[in-house]
């Protein structure tokens, strides 16, 4: 019997598996595809996801395969400078194809001992008071204490649970693929610059060796987006949008995506949970989808591990939904707004011109980028205080850095006073007493995901907060 079954070996499922393995949870990841997908849906990591990789000691791997960008244009493609004074030590976007992100996360999960099984399709599930039974297409049955559906927007787990997925269906569809072109790069650059002035859902980006990533509006919404478009479909739409097909040929892969916007009514039904695209889908504007799923996993992992190991305080696992559902709802709202702002209709274009003027104000520009990069998230953790619920940025600690102390996924008490005690919780929380003035408080208590749940200098108030997030003191 497994502790946790995860369906879906995408970035959300792999990140969750790794987080569970950090805590010794017996986990298996099932994916119906026999091989990892070659389709590049996402092109990078935003600031909060970069911080997460740093908190788990993975950032150097990602930096070796990516490129750092401090450019604007992430909010509805409005080209404004990267804002100053972001509250992070990682003020950039990391350009890295999703295929590489998936590979690096799979390597990380495997190094921690994750059992990853491909070609295993979930077809049924049932649950009782003691666990979950997963039924596979080949007739195999697996038993676990919990199951998490990370199996995408057409989630089988969500459908089997009967969880509603309200929202708006796709109204527009976009074709995407990687292929070679038959014209000089100068021609591509000139045409793209002209067309992008009125059509934001269009672009050709060079990948090297004559290969380009091509994005172009589709003629209509397909009844079955699982069916890939043909090269001729792409050529026709390029001619309709740009007046030329650029001589495209030799596609590596072709796909399509819509702009449906939906969110699961519930993220948990007893012992079964949903994360990533299984819980929410939205247009790719702002590049938030992969990041949102990875951050779901980062929030859920330590809580589910605590439940498995029996030290979770009452209601801890339910905070996954109460914290992450509003975050996804906010992302759906900002992508709805951006979808309107990239419209070619006169009204939306007038709003776009006005917002473009407003983003010349540094505070407006920074506010919108903090939304896109998830730096504005503040969970309701109870209590008063400006710091509570916010994630702690990386700061110097002793001779090193805070994020260097968080690789094990444990809680952390940063204590400048040297007077506080963690007696009874040292099996779950580390105590560091050489934090500097950058901390912003005499002491703070961090959850394993880096969010602040207590700040102050009083031992009694600390003892009031520890059980809320880390369970009862050990006997």
C-alpha cells in the first residue's frame, strides 16, 4: 500500500512527489503517456517559482539550462520596463522550455526515491475511511492512503469525483508548434513586428538552427483539441493573419490550445485532492499556468506529508484549498482581463491604451508584475501583523543564505533574540539564531513553504502558534 498516489507526471505532479519524498512519504506517480511530451506549453519560471527552486536547492540546475530576463510585456503584452524594487532576491524571469523543466523535476523526484510509472492510465477510483483504490486500464488495482489528481485540464480524477468545473468555454483557439521557416530571419522579424501591433496572439520566435516557435490564431474552436493540427492548418492561418506562411516546413510538433477559463468547485473530496490544471485552467497569457501548478504542489506537499505521518493539527490539510483556491481565482481574473486587453475590438483597444499610460507609473507597473509573478500572495494564517501570511524573501543568515537552510522542507524559526525555545517541536522545526537585521522582526516562524506564521519575541505567543501549524509537542 502506498501513502500517496499521484496521477500525472507533469510539473505539478513531479514537484508534489518530490515534496512528499523529502518527508519520507511512500509515493508513486502514474502517467498514462508512455513517454514525456515533446510539446512546449510553457517557456519559463516566474519569480516565486524561481524562489521555490532555490528553497529546495534546485536553482543552479535550472539556471544552467535557462536564460534570465528582466524585460516587460508580461501583462497583456504591454511593453514596459521590468519594475524596480521587487521584494525578492531573484528579480527576473527564467526562460526555460517546459520539456527541460519537466526533465529536471523528474530527475529531482527520482533522486529522492519516487516511483514513476508511465503508460499507466487511471480509469476508476473509489475511497473509504482507510484509503483510496485506483483502477488502471490494464486491470491493475493500487491502494493508497491518499490520491492527488495532477492530470491536467481534462482530469480523469476530477471527473470520477464528480467535482464541478464551472467557468467559460473556449471562445478562441490558437495553433502552436516548432518548425523550420523558408525565409530569412530579417523577413520574419519585420512581419512579426508589423502584425503584433494589432494581433497579440501571433508570433514566431527563433529557437536556433532555423527552427522557430510559431503561434497563430486558429480559424475556429476545435471540437477535439486532443487532435493536433496539420502543417497545412498552420500555413493557412499564417497566410490569413500575416499575409505569408513564411515557407514553414519540417515541424517538430504541432498542437493547439484554447482560452477556456474554469476552476474546480472543490480541491478535496475526503482522501482525494486536485492540483495544477486539474483544479484550474485559463488562457496562457502572462505565462502563469505551470507556475501556478508548481506553487500548488509546494503548498500541498508538506501538509499532506504531515497528515500521512500523523502530526498534522486539525484542519491543516483543508488549508490547502482555503489558501490556493483564492490564488487561482485571482489568476483566472487577471487572465480574463488580459484576454480582453489583447482583443482587436475598438473598446478593448481603448482600455489597453489607457492601461499602457497608467503603467508608466512605477507603482502600477510593479503591482501588475507582482500579480503575474505571485509575489503579492498573502495567505490568511490568522493573527495580526504586516508580515503574517507573506513568504519570506531570501536574506543573509550567518555566513550563508536563508534559502540554503530550507532544502530539507522543514519548518524554520529565525531568532535574532537567542531567547526562544522549540522544545517539543525540534523533530519538525529547525532553530537558527544568527539571522541579521534584514529579517524585519526579532524572530519569525516559517512554514516549510517559506510563509510566515508568527513574528515577535515572546515565547508564550510562539507556543500558542506552533501547535496550529506543526501539531502538538512531542512527548
